């Protein structure tokens, strides 16, 4: 083999200081030889040659202190690479079963849970598992429409969404809903969207639609929820008396009904007193002024003898002759007659004897000042004007506006008020 083509390890012994080659020979060899001999012919030491032809990402040490370089001979040596430390000693998330991951995810806040949906397909599936979305509180969102549509698809059972703005939504693939407790009080929502939601409900037990524009279609859909226990329709409008009557006939388990201050005429009032289930124990029928008559009270007492809380405030045609009728409510605990101006103070002083079980009496607007003090002395066992707001069928008592519970139950997933929006993206892989 020619000398200039010999492997590097077979070259004659070279000094670390390097030996000079003839410039003319180098020029002749550079013209006729390959790239390796071309590099060896330049004027440099073997160390510099190695650096020149080694991969750029590997850096050889120029001076090595080791027994392979004890002499004045240069020797190439390769040491074994250090083995990477094993990372399999602990468990990874991928090794955990779904049941354990779901147990962990049940402690994750709503916004963080949504961020996890973009990690991978498995986490996206787990993050939307029905068990995690059992109860959701969306209060505080600026635009609730898209979030509400996504939440309804998770199989949510408790939904709190009061005072929200809900846009017109597309519910073509919403399917049957699992909703049991719903609070949409004082929200702005298109009637058509509300119809689409209520029409898919069959399991409702607690519902508040206070202040919303309803329709006969919505009341007809509510009649298909025979397990409904508490219904708050205070301040609602847009439905007829016959539709109201048909709904109340079907709600055979109703316990609390708040149907105050709706756009009612006397036909609406008669629909209530003639069809309310005898199971009712709390009724708010206030705000009907000339539309609530003594005959209506007689029908109501006969039909619903187990009423414990009764609010007939702002019924201006009622007088003291209603007390002998109300006396048949032997379990009456709370009676509201605020602004019933034809009922005089003298008739109220005997209520302790007329209603031995009475504990709360609201007479705002007809008893004030010194007369109120006198009445309190006459009725020492009765709290007078202690509750300015009705709590019948309301999810959150008006006296506790900051309370985010719903019928004494808090939702697990809540929107933090600092969150500007709620949006779910598809999985990344």
C-alpha cells in the first residue's frame, strides 16, 4: 500500500510537535490524491488533523492525561459511552388506569380541566367524562352561549347559569339531557333556545326560570317531568292559562311553586288554584292585585290543605274575611299579606289564636312604626316582617346574593370570575 494511502494508525511515528514535509511534494500529492490524503498533506500536527476531520459536534481534548499517552506516541482510543440513567423506575401517566385518572381529575378546576383537553386524545376523552361534569356553575361568563352548548353535551345534571347572556344556539345534535337541577334565573336567552333545552329534559326536579320569556311549548315540555319538586316561574310571561293548567295537572309531585308577579289575568290565577297538586307545601301567589279573589283562596285551601308557606301579598281585594278560610290550613307556618291594604291591624292581633302553628308573618306596608311594636307584643311567638324576600322555590335566597349554592348544593366545576371566556379546543393528537 502506498505510504500516502496508509490508515492513520499505520503511519510512521510522528512527533507531537509535528514534522515538516516538503512543500513541493505536498503540492504534487494534493493534485492527485483523495480527500483524506489531501488533509494529511497540509502543514499541521496530527492533533489538528483529527480536529479537522472529526464531526463538528464532537470535541476532542487536545491534551489528554492518561496512560495511553504516557509515551511520546499518539494513540487513538475510544472509551465506552456512559449509559443513560434508566427512567423506567417510576410510573408514567400513560400507565395509570382511567379510573385512577378520573379520581385525580375530579379535583381539577374548570379552566385547568379544559386546558387538559388539548394534551392528547386520551386526556381529551377523560376530561369530558360524564362523572366530572355532574355539576357546573357558569355564572360570571360574558357570553355563555358556546360554553352552555358544550356543557350540555357532557351529561351535566346540575347547571347553574343565572344572570347570563345566551346567544341563539344550534342544538341540532344535543340529544336527551340529564339535567336534574337548573338555575337560569334573570338570564337573557332566546325563547327558541330555551324551548330546545327544556324539550330535551325528562328528569327535572328543581328548576328556576325567573324573569324569562316563556311559551306554551315550554310549559308543555315541563309537564313531561313528573318528578319536578320545586318550580320558580316568578316574573315570567308569554304563556296562556290553559297551558299553565295542563302543566300543573302533570306535576303531581310538586312541593314548592313560585308563580308570583307573572303577566296574569284572573284566568291564569284560576288555572293555578284549580290544578295545583295537593302535595304542594309552599306557594307564592303574590302580585295579582284585583285578579285574586276570596273564592280563589277557598278553592286553593280546599285543594291543597298541607300548605305551610303561603304568600298572597299585593292582593288588594283580600280582607279580614279570608282568615276563617285560611284557618283550614292547620300546618301554616309562614303567611305573607304585605300590601293587602284592606286588612286592618285589629284583625291581625288574633292571628296567634287563629293559626297556632304560625311562626312568620309578613305585613309590610300595612303595619308600621308604633303599630308594629304593638303587634309584636300581641304575637310574641311570631316573627313579624323578618323576611322581606320570598324564598319559595328560589335556588338562592335573595338575602344571600353572593351565595353561589343552588338549593343548598354547590356545583363542583365553577368559572372563576377572572376568566374572560370558556372555550374548548380539539385534541392535538
